[in-house]
């Protein structure tokens, strides 16, 4: 499971496989007066339904995001004041006024999809109760006074822009002072507890604008369960924070927390923890000596691990697991940093995954393929490009079984190596916003497995490796830091508590062959015997098979493979997304990308 960041919106995905089972059809979300009942301006509705800000409204880090948005605030409102010139009580008074002018239809849109712009409480009275409690806590904790105030600045700006209709913005609040955003990202002490920890949690909830406008936020956060903390199991003490520890946890994750391991269920007991010892704390490793959490710009990777279907950030009521083998091909040459050096600035990713558990093996050894493509023009237009999915056991049995499908990719192609410039804004995966957790020695699973061996390896056999541990959102990546190792400087392991586990058993830093992108069954390194006895696919191209086009918004991205067949777009709930294929993350159906 490769950790990958969406080029345009800096989210993370791995890939999906529509149709492998009905269980995979789930979705995830990442991110008074009530205006006297007047109809909303269409621009307000458009903005409310837009969950991914345009590049001009984003910044790569928290401080640059605040600077960008403050520039827009100064253009929109004539009486802005720096956040430091306000008190928390003055901001609360402003927010009470903003609440009276909010339009409830906007909040209904946010609440319906668990958008982080939604109101945190159901009434103004509930908000005031929270404010009063936090005010009293901060009186006893004066070192949190600036954090408390700055959180209110962020929340007040969010309410003004996303809850108050344009008409009132340009009339009522054009004549009033409004705050700018603080550029400082406050963080609590690792040992924060009690009231201090609660004030920190309140602040983290207030700065939700960073989740979409900054490359450092958790844009796929499940806001119905913000902490997403797994409770300790008394039968397995200490396992809970090894099974899961996210970037937003308090106290913050230690070097050996969140390292995870292979898993086969959601419970703490349903995973195999690995040994871990701290070699050096983050502050003891100079930045110049840390391994970079990046892959090559072109590569072929073979991996072993675990996959979870359906994919959610937090524990699900229903999920299916499988142990997997997978090949990933990646081709996005950037030369370090550019808009893309390939023809049309094209970025390409493909993964072939074998689901080895018995429930999937009968479908052509459980083989699922996905191809993701995105051009420079598509990135700049915030169009994610096509995602072609193949369930190999269903290929050749007719279009409507879903053996081959196409839709607009929910997240686009990631930037795994180098940095891509999109409308002059730089984007990369773990280089932006990841926390360096330190240097550790862990037992890396599947020791001794070599390409050509049968099966999917032995997860209990481990090799101790010294690695640098990085954490972004709920995803962990481990980079070989042993100078004597043949994989020195390369990512060797990936873990997400519910979003895939992988050990990279083979990494070839080379450009994938051209046939990977247009052939159904290129050589994937796992053996010639894994093919289709009734409908062999060797040598066949994607255009040799009928394709089901399930894309509604941008069907044109599927045109090269549609074969002039009738487009079939089955009805689906607005938030339903087809999930699966090792490492995918589902998101709600996108609306128009305009702000």
C-alpha cells in the first residue's frame, strides 16, 4: 500500500476496485435569523458543495495557508484586524452575531456529508456553554491564552465565509471589523492532560480550515469521531497505540507508536505487533541526516501485506480483510520539481493486486488491476483524470458484470517522488506536513521472501532494520536508515490502521514498460501461471474489452477506452463510492470545483 498524496488537494489514496463484492461499495468522508428564509445565492450553494478549494485558496503549510486566505479576506472585507488585536471574548461576541446571520441550508449541506465546515454544536447556547467552559480553563492556564484566541479567529473566519450568505457578507459584515487568521500553528506539550488537553482538542477542532486549505491537515478526517482512538484491551496491554496512533493524537505519538503490522480484523487483538526500540529521538537526528520520505519518480515495486475492504479512516461496522501480493508501477518524471516532464505532463500509476484469502482466490486468483492517469491540464483544472479498474475473473463475461469499469479518479495520481508545481503551488506526498517521529529499529515482516517464491510469504518471520519513521494524518512510512543495507534511503514499509499494510520486497527504480498502461495483463512478476484459462488476456489491450463507464460528472476522461459502447452509469447514493484494491480510500461524490 503506497502512501500517496493527491496532486491537487493533498489527500491520500491507494486505489479501488469497483464490483469485487457488494461489501466494497461504501464511502468515506475525509474533507437566530437564518437570513430570514431568503433563497440562497447560487454562488453560496456552489461554494458549500465544493469540498476541495482551488489552488489559489490553498497553501502548502499552515502559515502559508493563513497568509493566502488573509489576502483574500483583505480583498473581501474592508475592515479586517489582525488576530492578535482581538480577545477571545470579543471573537465570541462576533461569532454570536455571525450565528444569527447564518443560513441553515448551508449547514445542512455540510452536516449531510460530515464536512468539517459544519457547526460543532446544534445551537448557539451549546456553543456559548463550550466557550464559557474553555474561558474558565484558560484563566487557570494563561500560557494557552494565545492558542485559545487564535482558534476563535480561525473558526470565526470559517463561519463568516462558509455559513453567512454573500449578501450579508457584503452588507452587514462589510461595515464591521472582522479578524484575520493567525499564522501560528499551536501545539500542546506531549504530556498535556486534563483541562490543558481539552483546550488543545477544542483548538484543533477550530482550525479545521487547515484540513482543506493546507497541505498539513487531515482532510479525510471522520468528524463524527475526531480522535478515532482505539481503547486499550486489558488482554493486550500497550497494543492499542501500536495498532493506531494518528498525527492529531494527544499525547503525540512516540517513535514506536502506530508502527502496526499485518492485520485481519478491526479489533486490537486482530493484528500482529512487531518489535520496536528507539535508536534516536527526533531532536537527536539532524534534519540533514534524516532519510527523505520519498520514492523515485519512476519505479516498479513488489509488495506483500494486508488489505481492508471496505476502507474507512476509523473502525467500521463491517469490513473484509485479505492478505495480498501486489505490483505497483509509477511513472511521473519531474526532474526534482516541475509541472511534469512527460508528454502532456502525464502522471501514471498502476497496481495489480492478488487477494490471496479463499474468498477471493476463485476470481482468477483474486487479481484486481487499476490504472490511474492525470495530465498537467487536468491537474490545473482540478480534474482527477480516469481510473480504469479490472476485476480479472470477470473480464470476458460481458460489460455489465463490471469486469472493466472507468470513472473519474476520486483523488488523482499522487506525487511520490519529487515535487509537482500546479498553478505555481508545489505538491508532494510525505514531504509536506509529515511529522518525523525519530529513528527506530523494528522487525520488518516477510523476511527471506524473494520474488519467485510461492505464496504471500510468512508474516511472522522478521528482519530487524533501522528505519526513519514518518507520520502524516493516519499513515506511517518507514525509510531504511542503515548505511550498510542494500535498500538504504528507500521506503521499506507502510502502515495505516485501516488503510493497508505493506512491506516492499522489491524496488526497481526504472521506467515501467509502455505496455503497462494499455495492456490488460502485462508481466507483473508474480508468475506466468496466473492468467485466465477461459478468457486469456495475454497480449490483449484494454480496448479489446467492453467497458462500463460509471462516471457521470467527467465522462470524457473515459473516452479513450469506452469503445463507443453505451455508457452505463448505475444509480448510486450521492456519497457512495466504489472501494477496494489495495490501499484505496473512498471519498464522497465530487461536486463542481468552484469557489
